[in-house]
């Protein structure tokens, strides 16, 4: 992965952590929020990024039923709060 993509992905990860620190998030919602900030990424990039943050124990996910459909909500873990604070994100 080239340097520009790595930096771009780093900004996206910080945004994801920041927004998940405010309230639980889900994929489509965070995609809209990222787009609002100028980060237009595909779900093919977003979901692997969310999974990697979960594998790194920065996020945790749980199933929730919304309007009769299963939705995977994501929330910040304590480890990520420290990382986010160090990054200047909160």
C-alpha cells in the first residue's frame, strides 16, 4: 500500500474511532458521516477497516434488531479511548 493510501486510511480510522466514541455506530451510518467529511470510500474498504479495528481490540460489535432487521452496531473499547486521546481526536 502506498504512503498516500496509508495516510488516508489513518484519517478514516481516526474518524471512525471518534464517531464511535460519541455513540454506537453502524456501517451505512459511518459511511455517510465519512462522506460528509469528504471521505468517499466503498463498503469494500469500509467493512475490512472496521473488522481490522475490531481485531485490534479498538472496537467491539454486537447485533441489534432495528425495524425487524439485524444490524451490527459498533462501539469503542477502552483501549481505543486512550489511543484517540493521544491522537488529538478527543
